[in-house]
């Protein structure tokens, strides 16, 4: 019997921030399940920079929690995307979001988890290029 490989999910900064803000909703559960090792959380350097900047600005009291999370989380940090890939993805998700989509696609993750409507409205077009974008609720419902 073959063992199913652990799901690798690229998690957007808005999901991490929302999960830190409140552990009650789907983003909190997404973070909790990453801590439990139920899937491999994949992020890019840009996601890390964005979440640290946003927490410092909007929720500075959570910086110690974020530090603890990042130090203890079985986290995979993927490389920066190729410029050509960013340009190609900008036609699908827009210029601002293209580096994240390109990084997730290059990392060959199973799912891209985001609460950002720019990503979610582009999900069908992204899936044609091999990147499955889901909301935190969609991720939890997927049974990864």
C-alpha cells in the first residue's frame, strides 16, 4: 500500500496574519494544523516579509507569538521566482500578486491558500496553469 505524500500548501500572508489575529476561524485552524505537522506550509521570502511588516504595524503585541510560530513551525521557504514567470503570472493575478503566484507555482505546491479576492477570483485561470488556489475554508474542506 502506497503512503500518501504530505500535502505542501503555499500559505499567503493574509492567512497567517488572520490566524494570528484570531485562532477561532479557518485561518487559525490552517495555522494550527501546520503546527501539528498535518501538512507542509510553504512560503516565500516575500510572504515572510509581508507578515512581519503587517503584524508589526497592525498587531505589534503578536510579534512574540509570530516569532515563536516561525521558529517552531515545520516551514519550507521557497526561492524567489524567475522574472519571466512573474511577468506571465501578472496577466492572471495582476502585477502586485504575481510574485506570490509565480513563487507558489515554481515550488510545485499542491495548493495555494489565500483569503485575497484577487487570487480567489483568478482561481480558474490559475488552475489551467497548474496552480490550485483555495480559501482557508476551501483548504480545510479539501481533506488535503
